């Protein structure tokens, strides 16, 4: 029976007496040690440390039952000075005084970590100075926004990008930067690691800098963090010596090592650590846990320290924010609590906001933005912040010079060429060397960095870097280094360097580049450490190939080269075209999207048509196509006669981009987020012969929790050729709610001739089908179903897949038979195998139209015309007479003759199958 001391909040924590409870099996102790209080629970003979949770009500900490336990061994790390019952833990809060205990039973309260962090600690002054240095850095962190020399701070141009986050239920939602720091995740004992992924140029580093500035400015959403650091991984990789964590964190900030060590002594502090630019996290997969360090004072290579941080071996309570280009491998971190978010880029509203901040004059802003908004390729390119900046810069200079804004801005390469040309014109008088010499030295530096995976360069290894308009000065650990203004410029100048070399050297360099990329592609199915490095190198060099393709477009770059007396190698274009032709046939799946991007940068219509025509298939189903990808596909498809098999993974919004162009293919398979009535245009294209053999539109499967919110009414549409007719199958989404339509159809299959398919407005058809899906009125269901089928002339066969065959289906069947005289076959399959005898009998008595046969077999009902027994004229006469009876108000069943069934056949193979004939009706039972 555990015994304990109860703290009384009102009397300042003095001894209140002994307390006993027979049913309590846990003992809780508060242990004082190293300037902070630990709370432990004793279960049996073992002690466990519980999680401390911040209490906003009394500015203290409290622990409650059910918290995360961390095993500490047989006892806690010090003598237990206070013991209370586990059931009482949640009833008190620890206040802002130090806890101590003695034999007299007196006790006082421990100092809260927030009280320690904000009031009495000497390091608070160091943190304030550190925040001021970050704010100073922003005021002097100049962005070369304008070639004229005008510079703008980070905060002045910052525009919020679109960030999407995957929820626990599997859906995606838009979030702001503030929402990255979810309070419930931050205050866990092991906080959630935040992973922010985005394409090159999407603004990851911009956001990392903005978060540091907001913390220094004490923005509210970051007020929970006592300290924040930002490690740029590109800088970390430049460190060759071993160091400890304290040295690494102090390496590029205003805090000294002594100040950092003193601050981090208090393990109760809440620290935010940003690791910016972890471009290849997969390299840590092969780093064993044995190599990781467990102390912040232990020396190791910087990469090992970063890996130890990722795996929570050091500073486990630190909140990590990681920015990366690539998908972060699942299970890489030791602690599984991870929150994945992705930067999509600017929305159209975000582009408008950025233009407004960039063009300070309202008239110029409206003129520039209206032009970009009307140009689909430019507005798509502006979704990437770095491209938005480049386009704004070029347009501003063209407007100021009165030049044509519309010429040349088609491909990514053309925009970079124009930007470089603009900066050279404005800085030409400040250059100490010729433009050709400058570009070659930049290209040589860029190539070295690309091959060695290096983005920072020492000043002593460069010639006159200070006057170079394309380089940025970086002060790192009291050493001056330089980098390109953005990594994409390093890729561009590498490609430009190859173009400016002499014929033989240029040919050799390009051949080695293509071979390196090919090697990475060939090794992509392997997963050891050596192959991963080759694959990573291949991915980093692919943008160089794209820029090389763009530089081959002489119409856009000729004026730039001619002005500066530069010759371009003619062999590069031949090399690239041969390589694209060869590898487009070898890699029609995983690398096909990159090859299509190469074709777009080449922008040679005849060559695009030739390459696409020779492909058997284009399979991009493993990659969700972005908006920019779809515009590139649209351009490529416009310039080819036909495509073989096409498989795409695309959103319904981006599908509209591809539907707006004219192209033909043999087979098309689409995986979409949800099917809308826009799919009707593709069915029409099938009827017109633009899609030759098969069209499949498949909706991605949704989790059960998301199906209620999903507005899509159709799961799959399959259109194919069968016996020279077209068969259209619509798999309809079935609601799981209790309120479902009585005529519940899960699948509808129609058969008709191709010319008649081309005349149907399939958008209206799908809209009617959606109304049937949402209806819950039996009478309305029947008329809606007739309306759906009547919109398709010349129906030959209709097939329903239903939930259950009920008596309500009988009048519907009869109505369809009378309404569609050209119908040859009506088949209904039920999910329930047993069809009650009374329903069979009712259908037998009701279906008296001569010239039709009825077969019922287990789950299926088949009604078809018997052309052997009756002539076409007799059937037509019979149909017309029945219609006349119906129109005069007489029942079609009133004068019908009821036949007595006669057993005509018993199946030897299946004794349960018996066929009866009544009149001309056969019933299989």
C-alpha cells in the first residue's frame, strides 16, 4: 500500500499529512537534479519518467496520467524527495519556486522553465543580442531584385506560397507557415519533426529565413521557442573538420560557443532547429546508429551530427524543421512522429501579390500582371517564386527601355538568357573583364560545383568575385565565401560553359554529362550506398541537360551571342537529339517526363513529332503531373500526328489543359482525383475516333473517412470497341449511408454504334447520371433513368449491376422495354445471388410482350429479342399497339394473356437449372 506526501497549492506546498489508498498501485516522485525537476512513476520495482506538460493557467508544469513514459532503470537519477499517489498527480501544478524536501516534511515549488527562461537567466541578454543580429541580417540581406542596383529586404518582398499538408485521414489541406507549428505537436515530450518538401525554386530557403526573422521579431506563433537556429546543409557539407554540436550551432550565428553551451545546459528550454536544404536525405539511410553521437559535446563529422539530430540521439526535445527538394524517406528518423508538408508555389493570387510588391508603381504593376495573366506559359512559370522574380526583373527592364515584352519568353532557358543579358547590360561598365571571359569563368566555377556537389566557393579560388553580378557574398564563420544567386543559375552557367567551348571539348563534356545521367538511370533499381551516390549525382545534373536543350534554340539566343561575339557549338544539338531519340524508346516510363521537358526546351516542332510518333507508349502513371507538366505535354501533343498508349496520373483541373488541344491516340488510361462531367469531352473524342481502341478514366481510391466528402459520382469509366460497336461502362460510386436510392445502380454498361456515340452530349449525360446517383425518390429514379438512356440514341444493349433485385425493378424493366424498341438486350445482375420466387413470378406474369425472351439464372436477369420466332414487322406492329394502349390510358397488362409454364428442358450439368416456356418466354430457374 503506497504512502505519500500531498502538496497543498494554497499553503505554499507545506506538508499536509500522510495519505493512503488501498487501490493505488503507482507511486509518483518528484526528483530534483541539475536545475530542473523530474517527475517519476514507480510501478512495482521500476521507475519511469513522465512527460512534463506546460500549463498556461498557472504558468507552471503539471503531469497527468496516461502520459508518455520513458524507461529510466530501477530508480530515478537522484533521491526521491517527494512522493504522492498517482491519482493525485493531475490535481496540482508546480509553481515558480525550487522544490526541496527535508525530514520535517516541508516542501517548496520548483522553478518553471518559462519563468527561468524569461526572468532570471543571464543568457537572456545573449539571446536578445542574437535576435538583433538576425534582424540586422535581414536589413542587409539584399536581394538583387533590380539590375539598376535597387535592393529590397526579405520582409518587403515576402509573399506567402501555397503549402499543402497531408492529414491523418489521408486528405490534403492548405495551411499557412504559422500552421506548420502545431501547438499540440510542439509540446510533446518528443516533438513532431516538420518536413517541408518543394521543387527547386519553390521558396523553401525563403521560408526558412522568414521563420528565423519572425522568431527574432517575436511573432506570436513562435513565442513558445526560447531559442532558434538555422543550419544550411550546403554550408555544413563544406566543413571538413570534426566538431561538436555546440561548435556547429555557433559556426554561423552571432552566439559564441560559450554562450551556446551555457544556454543549452537548460534541457527544459524549447529549441527550434531548421535544417535548410537537406537535398538528399537518403544518404543518412546507410549511416548506422553506432556512428551517431549521444552527447552535444562529443566531436564528430558535421554529417554525423546532423544524422544524430534527425534520429533524436541529441537534443531529443528540439523541434526540427527540415526543408528538402526530394521526398523524405519514410522511417528514416528514429522517432516516427513526422509531419509532411509540401510547398506548391504561388497561387494566381500570390503571383498578383508578388507583382504588386515588386512593381511599386500601380500603373506598371497592372500592365505587367495583365500581360502575364493572359499568357498561360508565363502565369504557370510564375508559380515558382524564383521564376516569378526572374520574369518580373526582365519585364521591368523591357518596360523601362520600351522593348517588346512578348518576344522570347517561352521556355525556362529563354527566360534565363534574357535575365542574364539584362544584368550584363546594366553592369557592363563595372566589369573588369570582357563578357566572354566573365561567362567562361562563371561556367567553369559552376561546372566544378555541379560535379563536386558544391554550392559555396572560397574567395581565394575565384577571380574578382566581388564585382560579379551573378554571385552572392556569404560570411560564414568569419570567412568570406560566394555562391550563385540561386542554384538554378549554377546549372544554367554550367550549360552555357559547354556551349562556349571549342567543338571537340564541347562534344567531350556533353558526352560525359549524358553518360553520367544514363548511369544514374541504369542504377536506379539498386539501393546500396555507392549506387545512391551515382543516382543523386545524376538527378543533380539533369537540369544542365534541360538548359543545353534550350540553348540550342538559336532564334532566342542568337542576338545574345552575336552581341558579344560568341560562337556556339553546332555539335551539341546533334548530340542531344540523338540521345533523346535513343533513350525515349528505352525509358518510356520513369524518365519519360524528363525527356518531354527536354523536347519542350528544344521547341522544335518537327523533331517533337518524330520522337513521339516512334513511341509505343507514354506511361506517366507513377507521377502526379503538375500544372507546368501538363502545359509541356500539351505542347508536345500538339506537334505530333498520333500517340500510341497514353497513361497519365493527373488532377481533374489539369486534365482540362490536355483536353483543350487536338491530338489522337490509340489507348488512353487516366488516373484522376475525381471524375467530373468534363470526362464527357473525352468520350466524345472516342466517338469521333481521336481515341482509337480504349479509354479508361479511373478515380483514385479514397479512404472510407473521405468518401462522404467526395463529390464524385463515378468511380470509373471504360470505353472500348467490341464487335465494331462501342461499349461504355460507368462504375457508379455507391453511398454507404442508410438513405440510398431504391433503384441503386452500381454499374451501367451501354452498347451502341460509333457514329451515334459521336452525336451524344456526354457532359449532359453525366450530369443526368449524377442526378440519378443522388436521387432518393422511386418515381423520380425511373424517369431519370429513362432520361439518362434516352440521351443515347440507337442503344443496342443495356446492362445494370444493382445492389438487390426487388419488386420495384419490374415496372422499370417494362418501361425500358417499351421505350427502346431498338434494344436487343437488357441484362440485370444483382449482388445478392438469391432472387425471391414471388419476384420471378411477378416478372413472369408482367412481361407479356411477344417477341422477347426472359432468362433468370441465379443473380442475373436477361431479356432479349427472339428474332427467330417473329418477323421484324410483327414485332414493330406489336410495339406500336402496346404504345397506343398505354397512351389511351389502358393498362398494358389488362388484356395480356397469362401462359401456363411448361417444363421444356432440364440441364443435366446443373440440376438446379430448369427452363420453363410460357408463350415465347423462357424462364431459367
